[in-house]
């Protein structure tokens, strides 16, 4: 039996075991190196992409911040004289994209256009596929649209909250309040006025970003404004007119209490404001106002001292001048006193009064009461009067009864306020103004005595003349009608008129001037006329009847309630 071998040493055992392990092949080493290289390439690509995004981020962020700043600027609420909101900011969402972050352009394009079909345009897809950092896609989304797009979960698509202007009254005071653009910047009316005055500078300095600004109070009374607009719409329907304008002006302060021009527009729908038929006729259009100018001519003649209220003028025959014939619509064919010239609206008598005072006196007076220069007020939409190229005798004659010169209805109302308020011309304003401030701004243009006579003539015309249908029991209304033929292709058209009634109340101490203008009114029914006394005058009466209680003017009844004392 063989003897057992000696035990192996530890070193020998290790050597034997190492010899038993398999030796890696060359191909295995290659695979390991290839795998490591692939991972290195992937990490390198990721790193380079991160670097690119990091470098691009400042531009994208800057664009985002710039857009955010541009939409965050606040506007002050606009309120009426009683604190009722006329315009305010509301929050809305706008859609934007960051094309560099969009993973699948086609998916994004199809998803967005499924919610907003107006985005299904090649130009939109091209913008989404661009390398831009920030682009607007749609401003002012509805909540439903925002939710649907949010549910799509598209990378690179987001929303910015911005301010949008909202007008609770819709079109009620659109031509006063105005409107804003998609960036919430004023583009018309008092919205534009406050931008120009101070808001634009405030926003540029960064003091209007998402901050509450003190409301801006206007002189308008939204209750009176509603009545004026409502009566104008009713008059257009009743008399088949194509347009109308109405003004209520405080004769003591120059405050515009109401001003409406219809057809009008809803400032919540900006596209409507572009309609040329919806312009602001009260301040933005100029017109021949017709016989309402006879009040200015009478005041001029009386204030010149060359004509007195006891004078009479021969209106027996028409006047021939410059190849034209000036006659009366319903001539009395006799000598007329000054009050008769006014209440019968005699063109012949008015011309002779003007000639007695003089053409130079007429020119100076028209300028003095603000009818030959552009009106100065806060509202941006103010037209410049159209004057005759040469102010000769014939032109002076026609201007005396409201033809040959075109002015805005607001200018007419402001000048009329000076005739009845004691002779003080007060610049109009769309902001609240007290009597002390108005007194400091006022300019005396006629004497108090002349003003008293004009008030008497205005009231006499409503009691006994062409303005009878403007009478409102208890309110001592006075005024003057104006029926002006329209001009087409350089010629007056007999069957197209622009009718006006210029009035004030109460005539013993006038507080308010009311002016209504109807464009191309037709007879209310077959067999009657379509003059201002038949349509504009009753429209004024309706406005006064409804608004006088709102304005705090109490009616007066009883003996002497319809007369005012005048000393000659």
C-alpha cells in the first residue's frame, strides 16, 4: 500500500486554481470596449444637448419675461360720476409656444388646431417648427379653450395670464369710454385719453404692473346716458333715420353728462369699432347745423348794440345775392319783429339782422364762441370745423342761418350753453368739474342782458313757435329747431335733411343743454312733413322728461311756471 502524498502548500494550491480559470478571449474584450464607447457617446450627446438648452434658455426666458411684462400692466377702472363701473380689467389666458421645447411639431400642430381651427395655417406650423424661443399663438382664450388645450399635455405649449378690458355696459357709452387693443392699450375715447395723459408713462416706469390703480371718474351719468341712447334708437326707428346723435351738457360747469351717437359699437368686440357707419358723430363729425345757428346770429346782433329786441325787419320779399335766392320756408311775407323772426325761423329776417351788425362782427362772434376752431377737450376724436374759403357777403348770409359752415354737434351745444348761462363760454370736459373751477375757466362772450333775451326767445319758440313739441310740463324748456338740407356732389338735396333741436332747461335758470340731431329722418306717417319740429323736438322732450328727475331738476307747476321775466 502506497504511502500518502505530502499535502500541497498554499502557494501550490493557488497556482493550480489559477490555472483552472478560463482566459478571456480577444472578442470579449472588444465587446466590452464597444459597450463602454456607446454609453460614452450617449452621455456626450445628452451633455451637449443640455449645454445647448442652457445656452438657449436666456433668450427664451427673456422673451417670456418681456411678454409677461407687456400683458401684466394694469389699467384703472373707469367709473361714471356716481361710481358705476364703465370699464374694468378682467383676467384672461393667452396661448404661447416655445418651439425649441416642442418634441413633435406635427402632434402639437394637430392638437392645437383641433381646439382652435383658426390656427390650422401653414404659417402656424412653420412657426412651431422654428428655432424661436417664444411665440404668441392666440390671445384671450375662453376658459373652455384653455382647459381643452391644457388637457392635450403638449410640451412647449403654455399659458400666460393677462389683463383684458371689459365694458359692463356694452355699447351704452362706447364713444365716450372708447376701447383698448389686444395689449390692453387705449386706442379710442377716454381710454386713449388717459394713456396719453399719464398712464402710458406710468406703465413704462413699471408702476402699473399687476397693481391696483385709483379709478378714474368721468363726468358722464350712465343713467342719463342710457336714456339718451335709448331715445335716439327709438327716434331712428320711428322716423326711419339712418343715424342720430344726442348730448346732455351741464350749462354751468361744461361737464358732458351724456353723449351718444348711433349706430354705435360694443367695445367688447373691437372689430365693430372699425365700421365707418359707427363713427362718433357728436364730436368726430362736422355738419351744417341749419337754423339752430339763428340763435347765435340773434345773440351776435343784439350784443353788438346795433339791433334791439324791439326792432323789426322786412321779410316781404326774398333776398337775391351772388346768383342765389334766399327765401323763407313758411314765409309770412311781411315785416317781422325780432321775436317773430326767431319763432317763425325767417331766413330773410335773420340775414338782415346779421347785415345790420356787420360781416366782421359775425366773424369775430363765431370765433369768440368757439365755432371756427377745433374744440379743446379730453376726448381724442374731435373734428375741425369746415369754414368757407372766403367769408364774403353771400357766405355770411348763409352762415347766419346755419349753411356754409360745418361744426360738430358738441361745439354747437357748448356755444349754446354760453347763450343761456349768463354769457359765459365754458370749455367742455369729460371729467367732473365743480362750479368754482368752471368759473375760473369761463370767458364772458355776451352780456347777461343778451343772455336773458336769448333765454326768453328760446322759451317763446317752444311756447309759440316751431319747438312746441319739445314742451315738457313743469320744466320750462326752450330751444330752436334746425332743418338743414344735405349736400351731395356739391349740391343741396331737397329730400335729404339733417334735423336738429337745440334746447336748454329750466329756462329761468338753465342747468342743462340738450341737443339731438337726426340724419335723414322720414315722415312718421304719410301726409305729414319731416322737419325738425316734428321729430328732433319731441325726441328732446322725451329725453328731458325721463332724465330731469335723475338730474335733480324739480318740476314747477302753477301760475307763472311757463314764463320768465325779461327787461328790455
